[in-house]
C-alpha cells in the first residue's frame, strides 16, 4: 500500500531562493551579511547536500567572482590560480596574451570543482542559521498581489510542501536542453565535451582559449593538469565520445597543438548541448538570476561569473529596500535596470564569438581577419585592457 502524500506549511519568509547552487547560496549569504535576518531567507534545492559537494564539474571563476565569494564569507576554496590567458586561432596567425601582472592583481581568475565551491558556502550557510530545504523540487509558483505561493515536492517520497514569500528568486537554471524557450534563444548546434587531461610539459597557471573550425577549445589549469572544455559539432562529438582514450588524445592533440607538450592522461568524458537562452524578466515579486536568467555558450567562461554578478547586485537592491520587502517591485525593477548593460554586453560578446567560430568555414577571409584581430588586441593595450577588464569584472558603467 502506497504511503499517502502529506501537505505541510512552512513559515512564511521574505525571500525564497529556488536553487542552492553557487548563485543561490551566494545570494543568501550576501543578503544575510547586509542585514536580512537568517530566518527570513529560505533556500530550496533538488539535490542533497552530499550530492552537491560530490559534484566534480570544473568551474572557471573570474577575479571579480572571487571577490564576491570573499564578501559572502565563502572564500578561500580549493582552486588553481590563472595568471595568464593565451587566446589563439588554430591554423592562423595572431594571438593575444593577457597577464595578471599587467593589472596588479594576484590572479585573473581561478579554476575549482563545483563541489569545492559549494562546500565552504554550505558551512557558512549553516553557521549563519539560514535553512536549506532539500531535496525539494518546485512544482509551481502562484503569484498573488501580496505574496507568492511556492508548491514543492520531495523527489523520492512525493510529499508536498507549500510556503509563501514576499519575493521569489529563481536561481536554478539547468542546462540548455532542459529549458523552455525564452525571448533570446539560439541552438549553436554544438556539444561541449568536458574532461580532465594531463600533459608532460604543462605551463603552470596559464589558461588557453583556442578557436578552431569546430568551435572554441579551452584548457584551464587545474591541479595536476587541465580542465578541458571542447566545443564541437554533434557528429564530431559523437565520434570523440565513442573513441578510446588513445584516439581521443590524438584528436585533441591535433586540434590544440603542442604548447603543453604531449597529452598523457584523460579522464572520463561527459558532454552537454550548447545554446543561448536568455530573458531579463521580473514580475512584481519574482526575478531570475544566473542560468535561470541567461544560459550562455561557455566561450570566455562567463556563465557562472555573470550569475554571481547578478547575485551581488540583487542582494544590494533588496537589502536597500529591506524595510519594504512586502512591496518589492521597486527593488526588482532597480535590479533589472542596473544589470541590463552587463548582461546585454556579455550575452552579445559570447553569442557573437560562438556564432562566428561555429559557422564560418576554416580558411575564409573572416577567419583570417579574426586572427589578425587577436594580434591587434595584443599590441593595442587599450583594447587588451577592455577585454581583460570584462573577463575579470564584467561591464562596469
């Protein structure tokens, strides 16, 4: 006999955050540090705490993201420093090299595993007394004039839970293939292949972004080797995923070259489809941040970093209106307005790069001009400074 589902009411809160990933937890911590009481904030997530901390995905954190995590009280994390970023075009003249020393910063960014980012966040969340309700999935939201009703379900037991909040923040975006269409949507017809590789001549703390005919190929310094993000067309991805380690390494060596010597080991490979799916939207009581607001192509590694910039601004807007969170429309409108430029420029930048390198034939005049453009960026310091500044901190007005 099946156990009947139950229906419980959780005490109402001011701010409910759907998604306890890095963006959701950073938002909760920043809100608390800016004066919102812990018992007025609630987080919900479909994963258990153990599942989150065991997630081994590699994440690129910009220098600006490191600062945000430090303000949230969840830094340091176990991470590998990026001191240089080498950008090149396969088979064409031209490259650009961005160095941390040129900008008087300790690092341009860091590479960390998802679980290693989450672990100190969860400890700080517990220390602050903020409650994470998990595992729970949001089944529906019902927005009324004076509250939002969240209807949630336990993924295993089927138990139903509901609560009301003054503000609901959607911070759980998923991957492109799982999402419903938003205003700006484009399928790049590319697959990202993710793995960890080692080589016999690694260049410590140097990250590589190499543009190929198939799409961008990134090697990010991590621990004893590199985190690989290789974007290719679906037919090629199928072949690479089916290949044994030897043939996969040979294909990767041919695509990347010998800048780090000969490739040695490759981990298990995983993959996911790539697309743009973005919509800057808020109602009087709901708003989306991070992947829930904009899913980007991984070129230039801006996805999570853009999401963390969302959290910083949203926490500031909500905390400034802390005395009137029962009427949050003004704070949410302010957030959308303040995030517009950074979001639009970052989306346009990643979308343009992804479309050009995914659809322009190798050997074309356009590809040659792109290689020349990398040389111009490298030689012309103001252009290099703009690129470096955006990669580290996003667009600042």
